[in-house]
C-alpha cells in the first residue's frame, strides 16, 4: 500500500507516516496509534478483497442477540441446528455473531459484514431493534428475519404463529373448565413475547373471561424472574387454577414453586409451557406445551435467503409457521 493512502486514511501527513514506519521516537503517541490503526484496516480490506476473488463458497452471517443463558438456550440451539442443516445441504459457509442487546454495537459496519465479503444475513431475532436490519437493507445485503412477522412492512421474514398458539392454549384450558387462567409472559421487547401475551388476552376475550391484571406477570423467558412471579401468583388468596407460561423453562419453575408450596400439578393448578423442550416430557409431571418448529424455521430461513440471492423469489417474502399443542399430564379439570 502507498504512504499517501495511509496518510489519507489516518488523517496525518505522509512525512509522519514515513517516520512511524521507520520507528522514529519523535512521533506523537496519538499520531502513531492512528497510523498503525489505518495500516491494520487497509491490510484487512486488502485481505478481504483478495479472498473474495478466490471465494468459491457463499457465506451467510447468522446474527443471534445475546441474552442470559444464551449458551443453554433451546431456541438458539434449535435455530443453529436448522440453519446448519440447510447450509450444509447447500454447500455454503456460515459466520456466527452474538450481538449485545441494548448496546447497539455497529457490527454491520465492520469489514467482515460488508457486501464484498458476506453474501447474506440471517437475523435469529431483532428484539425490537430494527437499526441493524435497516443497515443491512441500506447496504443492499440480502437478509431474512426470523421469529418476527411484519404484517404491513416490506420485510423478508419467517416466524411462528405465536398469537394463535396462545389462543389454542386458552381454548384448551377453558374446555377443561378453567376460568381463572394466569400467564407468565416472556420478554415483551421481543415479538414472540408480545404476541403470546396478546394471544392469551384475545383467547380470554373470545370466551368472555375478564382479563385480570393480577393474573398477568412477566418472566422475560428466564428462570429467576419466572420463579418470583410464580410465587406471587400462588400466594394470591384466589390463586389461578391454570398458568400458561411463554416458555417451558418458566413453566418448570412454576411447577417447582407449586411443589414447594404443597400444591399438586395438575390437581391444584394446571401448567402449560411453550417450546416442547426435550426436558418437558421428562419432568416429574410431564408438561403440556406448545411445539413450535424452530429447526424448520432456521432451515427455511437459510434456504429462502439463498433463493433471494439467486433471484428465485421476489421480495418481500413472508412465511408464518403453525404450532401444535402437545397435551400431557400437567393439565386437568379444576377442583370443585
């Protein structure tokens, strides 16, 4: 690379660049750091430019929002499994990135996530923050957003029908005879969290059951918050006869709290989860839950992205996947 290029990149004179490269001790520390940073960035850019000329595999970026227990997350592992299945079949490469929630770090401005290097981006979720999605669109990088469904906006997306799934849960509990039905909602900054809560409310309205604020708690899809909210619900003088949780992890906490309080599941309180996590079927009381096709969502998202790149599909593409209520031993008719 030329000294003039480095000088322009670092904002210093060519003479200072020359001194830095010769190791002169008279150069100011800040000037030296700026020159070294510019050299490093120009080297990376040159490496990427060279690699793209010889790149024979298409590369997708998979962006997963970082959250508590990310490495033990059923959702994250299932998404990775689904994407990996498609990528392997299509003979592609995948680049993973964990994004820090609420810190808005600009990973899409990094060289690795430039259109010259990456062929497309899969968003595992966006947690209510569309800034990175907007950057991908502005850079004209093909993309697909998972776990979010944009009804009216021209966004490529694939998601679970969370609202209907939650309504199905309420329908089932009402059929059993329950009317005091509580919920522990997920993270309401996520589309899944909001839609499951909306489905719970619309399900109650459909059956002319009043929505009681004392029966609505938020557990953020996490163990500890869900446990605290379960204790509050089960300490009520007229505690609910059924609790619908927005995830299996939270439902398991509810069942444990009930056991500690001397309550029986399902005789005293029925519990329903969401995910059909493998542990749900092997709990002390097999958990009734909602199966959602997370692996299929990841697989279809990767295949859809490939089709968009090859112009086999026209934008925007919107896909909504159905769920299934898995009835097990944690639900029964309420006590008289």
